[in-house]
C-alpha cells in the first residue's frame, strides 16, 4: 500500500515512528496553548505542586521518565531551556 492511500475502513495509514501528522497536531496544540495566556498560570500551578506534599511523587515520576529517555535535550545542557526544580 502506498503512503498516500488510506487503509481499509478509512483509517489513516500507519506513519510509523516520527509521525508527521502527530507532530503537526502537537505543534498546533502547543502554539494554541502558548497563545492562550494560560502559560504563567499553569507554570505557577506546576511549581506549587512540586513544592507541595505531591513533590516527592512528581520527582519520582520524572526520574522514572528520565530512565526511559534516550537522552537529555542538548538545548537543556546548553542552558537554552530551563530545567525543572531539582
């Protein structure tokens, strides 16, 4: 089956790892959120959650996610992206 054909039943073809469709949808949603004016509010909520009794659980979840990650984003190591509170 070619890439531009739909699978039987009208489903979208499997794009595999690195789906361009999913990347476009994510980019649109991220841009919409950034323009929504809620970034500061959500950042404050996240900071408050980390500083609360929920903090240790969130730190364990972050550590677990890092164990499964391929590696740190190079932009983080260059100081271009702020790291989460440690």
